[in-house]
C-alpha cells in the first residue's frame, strides 16, 4: 500500500509532465506557423519576381531561375545609367557629335573661346626643329601668350613618353618644358614613329577635352605656319559644324613588307590598292564636332600605318564636309599660302 507522500510525488510528476508536453506542443505550433509564414512569403516573392521578369522581358512564362531573375533585377541601376548615356549620346549626335558642356568660368567672367588649337607633332632629338618654330611663328613666353590672347590661337608641341619611363629623354623634355611651357605631353603614349597614328588620335581627344576651341590642327615640326592666313581661312568656315580641311590627296597602298610606306592592312583597300581621299599629314584641320567625335570613340577608332590615312578613315563614313584647299599644301610656297616646309 502506497503512502500519502508517494501519491503526492506521483501527482506532481504527472502535472509537470503535462505542462512540459503542453509547452512543447505550443512551441511546435508556433514553429510550424513561423515556417509556414516564411514559406508563404518566399512563394509570394518568387511569384512577384517571376511576374516582374515577365514584364521586363515580355516573354510570358519564363524558365529562367529565380537566381537569374534576381541578377536581372540587380542590374536595373546599370540599365538606368546606360539609358542616360544613350540619351546623352543621342543629344551629342544631334548637336554634331558635341557633348553638352558649359564653358569654363573665372569668377563672373567667361574664358575667351580659342579659335584654334594647334598640335605641333615633335619627337625626341628634334629640339632644333622646335627652336626654329619658336623663332619663326610660335613664339615663347609673352609672345606665345599674346598669340593666344590676341589671335585666339593656342599652340603646343605634342610628344609622348619614352619607352623607358623617366629616362634621360623624358627628363630632357621636362627640363625644356620648364623653361618654355609649350608642351602637351601625352602620358599614355609611347613616342615612336610607328605609333604616330595613335598619337594623332590621342592628341585630338585630349585637346577637345582641355580646350573648348572651334578648330583643332595637326602640324609637323618642320612646317612654317602663317597664323594670320590660317585664322582668316578658318573664320570663313565657322558656319560648318563638321569640316575636315587640308591638302587632300590619295596614293598607292604599299603591300610589300620592308617598303618605306608599307601598309600592314593593305588588303582592306581593294584590288587597286589605292588609299581613299585624305588630307596630307603635314597639316590638317578639323572642327570641334569631329574632335569630340574622336574623343568619344577613341577606343574603337581604327588606326592604319599613317596618321593622315587614319584620320581620313575616321571621317569617311560621317556627314563631314571635306575641303581640299591648296593653301594647306605645305610642299610649295605661293601667295596666300598657309604653310611651308622649314
């Protein structure tokens, strides 16, 4: 026969067991509700994402996974940015390949817009040529600044960097520039004769970004330029937004390796092996719209063996006015000529 104390202990154990089972049942119920709720939310999210993907792609029911859907949705911001760039490009095309930008200002006074920026292509070891040009037409110091202020013409010697960075060649240019302050050094360009076409592309791209000018010219460092005659000739073309001016020529495409004017891509010019019409390398001028076009497309524009052929190829498929002006033929000097060899 059990005692009264034993009966009380058994009753207490049963009560505690019942309470524990009740708590476990409640916990299980809450857990079931929580998991069910999360699953429902997840299913709703999947439905939303799939519908959103259908809306974006317009393909109705899609077999693309939810992970891929999330990636697509994650790219929305990139699509927005791309759309903005496309709108900017469309605007630039309507304006003649010119992107919108305001003129630089100093206080309340706008900077005077240059008529022309001249890039005089030079190389290492050509200091005598540069000194002759400074003496003949470009000037130095106050004379150079006076040409910019009075004639709205900016002129700079254009050169790249040595293949051995910061060697004696680079330091020599740095020293010369510290005295004359008339260089435009292309930091991303290695100065070699065979890379002149790329040098031309980089010059026009950089100059268009640095100076808001009407025109940009490429000139060799053995050419004398009549600044007054050049400025007068260009003023007559201010009404033409896309213009390419020079001594236009064509010529034979040399296909045999080892020849002086060898063209590696000779086969692209057809069976007759003749270049299309282009301005002579000695000197040519392009309008701001074309310089901006080069700047925008610098990474996809093709270059050939020569800078003049390369420049001509960039404009041949565009709505560009080609002007063949004998005054830009620098090989002979005549009355009213703009340039001549020195």
